[in-house]
């Protein structure tokens, strides 16, 4: 039961300790019960104790609901790696009947980009990843924007200072630079902190005086050396780090009265009752610090489980995926098109490039996670059922953008002709063609298996709507023989005499004519295609001529005979 609810050993110990206490109380009450009620015996009392144990376990498990969060910074467009992190959080939450929280981490005001927050929300709306609470969704644990939680953070900064778990440091950037030059591989930690200007080396009065005078300062976390810090990672197992290699991280800056990511992250996760932190591998080095912060606050027993996801790598497999890789190889790395408000630069998005949101979700889900079966196509509901965070890879996942195109092709095939026709019809109209929805749907039925994107249909099948004005030189040279004009004239006469111009009406008559004349079927069909299409491509010839109708078919044939001779 504990495993199925996603709770860790810490919570197991809490539950069982609580149960043991209640059981002991029941044992103390056993004698009075059996003495006063002679009809009762010890077995009855034991049964009551067991029932009480079960009730406590179930109640405690129900109270510890799965709550996960995705907490981007509004510093620009949402990277596709961030989308995958949010997706895995969504799948985990839905699988365990939990909640997904959307939080905005905007403590770094200097990097704020107008429009970024709205862009992120629009991206998830397009992808179909739904949040249960957070910024723009409401909830009982708000505010969900870090810049609106200043007073909350100050309270916890003071708590660490009063407990001697943190200290105030007044070192200027110049003083820190000088120390780095003086000490090779300088790190602000237990070995160097007593050489610096901070509340550990200064009197209380001096510290208070500097603060009153408006001196800028930071609050640093006091990490004690000689400890082994264990991070129980759901993907990587037990990760052990010695505290000696950790520096005294800055938790708060007086300059903007805002905490750094580390403090805000821990306080928010605790107060919002986050049960699992599922994030990128780049945060793994910070996990020991976060564990120590939970300890310092006395929150270790309610600390969330961690899962650090593998990086998305360049298509070549070396190095982290970046926007430059997309620019270089011609694929998007953002869910939606992004217009940079500062530079005016426009970056491509998956939506505008013609991807279906279902295809993007399916593609991303399998980058770093393997269902253990041969199945590749998953609906969002199927992903929720199949997803297992413990089966995520420890090593990075190559970003195979061509596989993403394959997924989009497969989703085109899955969708009905009517759905694709609705998307293709505006493209037809934008090319100056008036076509009925029935005609567009017929073309889609014949051609959709040949494309990865709906927008590719026009180039492949414009000939259905517009007669060729020229004929491909290579195809003419290869397919138009000296006798082709004569054969096409004869075929035109045959077609003109056919009343039922459907595929079934044309095909047997034409094939019999070819056989009776002793012509080569390949010569006839290749030349026929050239007259109607202008190049050697397209579906079956009788499908094309049936769509065009007798009048348009004969018109195109006579034009080609006249031009090609």
C-alpha cells in the first residue's frame, strides 16, 4: 500500500511509529476493558487494536496525497526539455490520483521577460497538459508566484539565522574576487568562512550597525563538514555526497529582498505539501543542499521524494540540446513560435511547424522512458496508465527529431480524412482554389499517407486542383516516347467514349484497350500521368482521372499532346 501510493521510507517510519504508539495505548487499556466487561477477552482487545491500526494507516495514506509541481521561470520561451519535465509530472500525478501545481519562480527580477508567463501557459493549453492549481488556476496554497511571497521567505530566513543554521555575510564582489585570486579554487565554506566579513567573524552590534546603515548583505547557509548526505532518488537510487565539497550557498539577498532559488524552492515545496520533486538532471548537484535545508528546518520527515530526469541530448548524442541545434538542423526546440520582445528574433515552434500536440506528447514521453514493450503510439490516457518513473533512463536521451516527424505522420494516418481535410481546406483556399469540402476530403484520402505534415499536401497534390502549365524535363526525357503523342490521342478517344468515369468504369476498358493494341502498359500509364500531373508522381492514374472528371482529363491530355508533340 505504501509503495502504491508513492510514499518513501521516511513516511513508512512515521506511520508505523504512530501505529505503535496507539497500539501501546490500547495495550494499556486492555486490562481495564477485560476487567470491567467480563464478556470481553484479550482477543477482543487485540482485534480492536488491529482495526485501529488499519484505520490509522489508511487515514494517514489518504492524507499524504501525491502533489507534484512544475515551476518555470518567466525568462523566455519554454524549452522542449521543460515540456518533457512537466509531462512526466503530469503523468505521475494522474497515475496516482494526485495534483499538478503550476508555480512561477520569478525571484531573479533581472531576467524577467514580458510575455514569457503567458507563453508558457499557452503552450500547456495547446499540449493538453492540465494543471489543478497554481498561477491562473487558483488553489489553497497560494500565492503561487514567488515574487508575491517575500514576507513568507523572510520568516524562514530569520528562522535559520536564529537557529544558527545560516549567517549574514557582507563581502563585496571585489572582496570575493580578491579572495579567489589569493586562494586557488576558492570556495565559501567551513574552511574559509572565518576569513571573511560575516556575522561569524563580527560582533552582533557591528552586524546590526551595518544593516542599519543600509549595507548590502546576503544570508548564507552554514554547511557543516564531515556529513554524508543521502539523496534517495527514484531513478538513480541512493546518491551520497560528502558535505565537505558543498559551499555555503547564498539563500537571501538584501538588494532585492528576495531569496535565491534554493531557499524559495524548499519553502514553497514544503508549504505547498509537494510529495515528489520530478525535475531535470541538472538539479541533481543541488539535491544534497536541499536535503540539508529540509533537515535545518526540521522538515526531513515530510521531505518529498526526488526523481532527476535524464538530459535531452543533441541529435548526435554529445552535449545538452540547445536552440542552436534546432537552428542548425531545422527543427523547433520550443512548443510554440516565440517572438523575442527585446531582439525581435522569431523562433519556430512545434505548433506552427505543423505538429499535432498528441504527436509531440507521445514523442517526448519516450525520450528517457521506456514502457518495456514494442508499443510506440500512446494516447495521453494510455501514457498515464503505462508510465513508470522508476523505468526512466539514468543516461541522457538523444533528441531524434526525425522520430518526432515520424510520430506526426502516424497521427495523420490515425486521424480521419474529414479531420485532415478541415486542416487542408484553408491551404487550398489560400492558393486561390475554390474546392468543395468533398473534393478536399477525396484528395486527403488519396494522399495523406505520403506526408508528415498537413502543409506538405499542397506541394504533392496541387495538380488535383490546378492543371500543369509545364512538364518536368527529366520525366519528359524518360517517359515521353516518340510514339507517346499518338498513343495519348488514341487513349483520349477511348476515355471520351466511357460513360461511367469512375475508377471502376475506366480501368477495365482502358486495360482491355492496351491489351488489344499490344501496347506496353508502363508506356501508356507513364505518359498518361505526365499529361495530367506534369511530373511522374501521384496516386493511381484512374484515381486521378476519376477525381478530375472526363472534361478536365481530356482537356489536360490534349494540351500535353499539343505542347510535347
